[in-house]
C-alpha cells in the first residue's frame, strides 16, 4: 500500500469476490464473516497503525466496480 501512496494513487480497488464458495459455514470454530477477504482486509488495515495512517476510507465498491465483491480503499496524499 505504501508504494501506491508513493506513486500518488488515489484509490485501490481490491477484488475480493463474494465468498460464495467458502466452506466456513460448515466449521463452528471459524467465523463466517472474518474468514472472508471483504471483512478481514479492512480489519487488518485498521489494526495496523502504519497502514491505517495511509487510508482515508474503506468502503464497498460501487456496483459498476464490483459491488459486494470488491472493496474501494481511498488513500491519503503523502
């Protein structure tokens, strides 16, 4: 992510998929939500102070960009 900020990218579009083929529902010891990239990536970024300081926002992408199957990460300028 740092290289994206250094290269002056404003946004990252992360294609996560919708998790339709995940088998987490079958395992009582695995979270149905946090095993999916759409939940775990934002949590990882928020929990890392160095990454979090580079981000303005993390949202679900617009329908035209992938909707529920993608995350739009807006980056700060350095």
